[in-house]
C-alpha cells in the first residue's frame, strides 16, 4: 500500500542518513588517531625566531640533519617544516607567519649546521 | 655557610694561588653550561662536591653513570687549579639570589682570586658572524681597570645583564670578591657551542691554563643533539628572569 511504502522509505532513508553520519564520524576519528600517532613519532626541533621589517628568519637546530629530507610547505599563514636526521629521528614544526605579511615567500639554506628559513613578504608600494 | 644550601665534599681541594672559580649555569645559548661541561667531559676537572637544597633546587636528580646526584656540583682540576660550579639543570628564578649568596660564601671559604661567569649575549645576526665577539662585565671598578688592560675581550659599556649571573655579580661585590662575566655573542634559545669555545679560549688566556677548544668545535653537533632537553627546560625558565627581555642587552 502506498502509505505503508512511504513509511518504509522514510525509515530506510533515516537509517541511511544515520549510517552516513556514523561513517563520517568513524572516518574523522580514524584520521585524528592516525594524525596523533604520526605526531607522536615526530619531535619538535629547537628554533629561534628573528623578526625584521617584512621578514621573519627562523633558525632551526637539527643536528645530523639529512639535507634531502627537508620538506617545507607554506599554507596560508602557516609554514610547515619536517625533516629526518641521519639517526632516523623525525622532526616536525609548524610556524605561524605574521598576518600582515603579504604574499610571503620562503627561502631555505643551511648555515653553520643550522637550517635557516627566511620568510619574506612583498614590499608594500 | 648559608643553610639554604648544603655542600657534601668528597675531598677538600688543595688549591694554589691564584685560584679561579668558573660558574656554568644554563642560560642564553647554554654558553656557560657547554663550556664547563666540556672541562668536565675532558677530565680537566673532577667532581669533588655536591650542593643540595630542599628549598631552592627543583626536584630533579642528575643521573651520572647510574648514580643519582645533585644537579648542582663542584669540580676541581689539580693541574689547572680551577674550581668549577656546574649546574646540570636550569635554576629557577627564585633560587638565583640564594645561589649567588652561596657562591659568594663558598668562594670566600676557598679564598678564590676571582669568580668567572660565562654567559651568552643573544644577537639577531648570530648566524651571519664568523666569530662571536666577547665582552666583560666586572663587579668592581678595580677589576674593571684590570680587565681594561686585556686585549682578549671588550668592555660591555652600557646595558643590562639579567639571569642567574646578575645576582652573582651583586653578591660577590658585597663580599669584596672579584667576579666578572665573560659575555659572548650567541643565540638565545638554541645551543651555541661555538660561543662556548670563544669563552673558554678567553678563560684559558686569563687563567693561564691552556684549554684546547678544537675538540669542542669538532663535537659541536653531538653536543647540540645531547643538550636539546636542557635547552628546552632553560627556554621555559629564561623569560621569568627578565620579563621577556634577552639575558644581556645594550
């Protein structure tokens, strides 16, 4: 009967929606657990920050660094850095770049065994 | 002797004149800490005493070769005739004055000619300079006149010194004990063994006992790896000394 079918459809749709919501929750929790476990295997390097006009210099201390493992990604106002040393220790660091810095660009160099990240914004006209 | 701190000595060093006491406490760049630890690790000085305080030391013991010891210890070198006070942990700000008073009392007891403090002066362009400059800060006019005659470091003319070495300058001056700080340009919150090498070179020339710092420079990377935890601990402690200001600044 049409009335009975409508009710069955409604219940089925509600169950499907609930299952979809549960799947999303499980996916979110799994992602969080995975990220948390990944973070536990990383340590934060020592670093110092030097601010100048339209420029921020981060000096990171990673002894026994393997140069080829340096990874840098600039996302919005966050500079993500990761690397591995030759003893297998993984390092990760997230740095907040000043909000007033426009179109920042990152330059990486190794100076006296330290990693030097220079974040420079476009000069205002 | 100040009852805030107690000393347990395994022997009393047989000191010759002049005697110098070198103090290495964690602060900017761990410059003093690395310098005195180098003297210990190379066997230039040997342990002869532990300093305890239920009131002024954090609840930390330094484990050395399986044995828990006070993080504040005394060392002596027979050949070098140097007494070293080395802290294996950061010193809380509230303990700085009592410790300075203890150092003054103990230096009086040993009749040392001068207490030499080694510290860092954070500068923004540290990475760009090849060899960091060194300065002195004296605790009396007489000592300043003597140090002015030396060409191994410059006078730190005007500015401030904060951190664990500042009260030592004050307390030793009150007790008429010579004390000067060797202040070397350094990083603030990452270990700086190269600055420690400069400081040790100066101490070596001043005291007349030659310390070969080439090994310190060779081992710099290993030192930086080993001392990371102490730098993190010190980094948390430093702002309490100077309300966010660097340790020594002009």
